[in-house]
């Protein structure tokens, strides 16, 4: 793996893949604040402890990225859960509303039937009284 491909996280954003140029290698080394390194035509010559420092810095950057990803995934999961819970509550409200409407319609039918029966009884009593008055 090439130097700039391995350590570009230290100087560039994760979505910016730099070209493999000497300038980019210099930028990476300057951002890492390393001294006493030499740049050859195709290689970067580092002191033995520079590789460890670079790897340690890279591990820290990656750990921060993973932490941000974890927070983001947690936030997205919580948001998704809230939306599902709202849908579920909304669904329960719709079912409850439909049930109350059904019961109200049933009650209305019952009231209409009782009123019709009461009207029939009143009419029957009135007709009976008419008939009795005619007979007398």
C-alpha cells in the first residue's frame, strides 16, 4: 500500500482521495508534524519511530471516525424508532376511531328503531281512540 493511500486521513477529508504526488506526501508529513524525513523520487524515508507515530495518529483518527459513526447510527436508529412508534400510535388511533364510529352507527340504528316503534305505538293508540270514539 502506498504512503498517501495509507495516511491520507491525517491531512485530507475521508471523501477526498488525493493523487499520489510528492506534494500530497509533504502535506501529510507536515500535518503530522514530523521532522527529519526525506522524500525520494518514489519513496518517503522516515525514522523508525515516525512509522509508529503515524500509525498511532491514524488509529486515533479512525477511532474518532468510528465514534462519530456510532453516534450517527444511534441517532438515526432513534429517529427511525420514533417514526415507527408514531405510525403505530397513529394506527391505533385510526382503529379506535373506526370502532367508535361503528358503535355510534349501531347506537343510532337502535335509537331510530326505538323511535319508530314508539311512533307506531302512538299511532296505534291514536287510531284505537278514534275507533272507540266512532263506536260510541
